[in-house]
C-alpha cells in the first residue's frame, strides 16, 4: 500500500511539473505575440510619420 501511495504521489508531482511547463510555454507564447504586435504597431506608426 505504501509503495502504491508513493507511486501515485510521484505521478501527481510529475503531472504537475508537466502542467506547469505547459502553462509557462503558453504564457511565453502569448507574451511574445503581444510584443511582436506592439513592435509592429510602433513600426507602422514610425513609417506613417516618415511617409507624411
């Protein structure tokens, strides 16, 4: 019984680590997309000023 409980706890811990890494990757992707969008908006604004 003890081994089964320990195995279950280890499995839960490993799943938690995987979930945490997945969430971290998702947040990083969102942040990168947002940064790219902000930079593109800035470049578009700068280009519009140059075109005037």
